[in-house]
């Protein structure tokens, strides 16, 4: 990965932009004006004048820098004001190599879209003054639980290899109906779901298609309990692969859609976050052999699913 010549600022990485090799633009500033001049032309000029837009090696660009002089440039985006989400991160473990936290529901793992400062990564970088902090895996914004991050660039690769080679065992919990919805067959637990998943072309969702399986989850029903007029159950989920929304899709495919899931089995209309009704999915445990100490380690979330303990 190409190293940014600009440091992390306010917990956020500088943005990298690839300049076109040719076109009707004479200078790099002409191209940036073409892309974003309708939004903030004065801000673009000010950045060039202040030397805040740089090329490889940190060389500052000026208003007259030719388009062909640079392939990649870096700059800091103007971050819109964000309302702080009413959720908190709990630190479970920190050493010279890794940080383990409990990520709350509703907080994204990394910055993107409307959530920049309000992401677990940026919050933690600023809180702990760790600009090199990088997550080793991701949790959906709506999923809570264990998140492992690297604090040391020199040893980061050793942990990344564990995830790439699937040498990290993950355990999740969810709350769903105790029995499948009408029209779905009965399920005998423990059950293993295997299918082929892909990103949906119609929406930012995942879907199951025909073909060689690329997603696998083992599902165990831990206990059942009464929830008002119906029965629910707590399930233990062990994903053997890591596809986007895999656990949510696999539970829905059994007719056991996770409680408060606005995506599966049916996409609900977009609505403001309801902090009283978080998705009932929790990353409970993570186990691996630490590549530094060579000892097996296990981390467990201290969070609880609100619907798993009905009053």
C-alpha cells in the first residue's frame, strides 16, 4: 500500500487522489476545480496556496503545478460537523502490539459516508493518541462486540496474516425467533449453512446465488425463552468465512431473521437510528495463537444483547 506523505490529522488519514494522465486540464488545480470546484472553489485555492496539497515525498503543489507532474496527490478533506453518537467504546486490552475493544451498536468501525469522526477508529486514534492505529477486521455499524486493532506498524503484518489465513476463530451471539418463520422447514441444531454469497447489484446488500459455496456458518441454539406472546432463542454463531452481512443472511435464510434487522429478510424503509432497538448481533469471542508470544489467547466481550435477557 502506498504510504501517505501526510500524517494522520484529527484521527483521519489524508485523502489520496489519482490525477489523470491526460485531459483538457493544464494544471493539477484545474483538475481539482473540475471535480470539486462547484462545492468549495475558494477552499481548493487556499489549500494550494498554503502548500497543503502534496505529491509523493511530500512535495507541495502550487496553482501552476502541471497535471503531468504527479500521478498521486494527497490532501486533507474538510470534515463536516458531526453530532456525537450516544454510544461509548470500552477498552478491554491494550499492549505494545494490539488493542482490543468492545465496539457499541451504531458506531461504524472505520470512517466513511456521513461518519468520519464518529467511527471507532477515529475516536480511538484521538482518545489514545495512536495515529497508526488500524483495525485488523471489521464489524458492521449495527453489530456490537469485539474489535481487534493493531497499535504497532512493525508487527501489524504478523496479525494480518492470521486473519488472511483464517487462523482466527470468531464467535458471535444473536437473538432470533425460536422456530423458523412460516414457510421455512424446521431446523435441527447445531446446523451448518453453506452457500454462495455476493453483493447485490440493486442495493448495498448481500444475496445468495447459485454456485460453489463461499460462505459457511455453524449455528447452535443455546437456549429458548418467552418474549411476550412468542418464543425467542439465543444462538451461538461460528463463521468459517467472512462475507459482508454473512451471519445476518444465513440466519434469515433459515427463517430466523435476527431481531431488529432492518435489512434481512426484508429491507425496511430507511429510518433514523433507534437506539432502543439495536440489532441483536454481538461479536462475543475471538481466539488465536498470538504471533508474538506464540501463546493461545482468547478475548471475550463484556456486552450483552438487550433482548437476550427479557424482563
